[in-house]
C-alpha cells in the first residue's frame, strides 16, 4: 500500500485553490487524481471537511463515476468496447480471450499488476469495430492475435523492470 501522506501537500493545494468555487467537489477530485494518479483514502476526510460534506457523500461521488480510482492504477489500462457495434464484430470473443489470458473478469487487475481491465460502452470507433483503448490510445479492428500481442507487450514491460 502506498504512503498516502505523500499526497497531503497536493490535497491541501487543491483544496485551497478550489474549495470556494461553486460545484467544487468534481474539480477537486479530478485535480487530486491528476496529481496523485488516484483519490487517496486520506483525501476523503480532508475534502469532506473543506466542503462541509460527509465522508459518505464524497465516497458516493467517487464510487458513482467510473473514471475515479480509489487505488493506484496499474501500469496500463485496457478498455474494451462492449457497445453494440463492437459486440457484433467480435468484442465478446475478445472479452473471453482477455478473461482467459489475464485470469480476471471484465473489471480487475492482472495478478502481476501490469494491467487494469475495464469495459467501455462506446469508444466512438463503431466503423472500425471491434475497438479498445490501451493507455488512452485507440486500437481499431482488433483481432485476437493483435489483442494477444498488446497484452503481452504490457506484461513484458513489467517483467523488464
């Protein structure tokens, strides 16, 4: 588990800058995640106190929005599109391949910590289905072989460190 006290200066800077803005909670959460890579548990109490909210309210917002993370991210994030166009062009077979190759369900982290797997419900590449996003980069017309190579590349990078 990371030492969350390292993020206290960031949290305090963000709160000082944003706390009096209307609708401050989302900008605060985005800024903290941008700086720390996730929303540390230690930030929840600080945010709640600064905005006069309960910790449950802050945690509720964090858990509601799928892009907020409450734990440090893996080295890579793979988002496989599960929308209709991608499903009709083989996304379900790619999802099954990922479950087998990584040993996890649609949400989760590979055992080696290399890859977070998340579903996406449209990446805007319907004409080039099936599609996925790896570390923010779109990959279209993904084949099983190409998917296997992308995942292997992520895992090899971790082994080399």
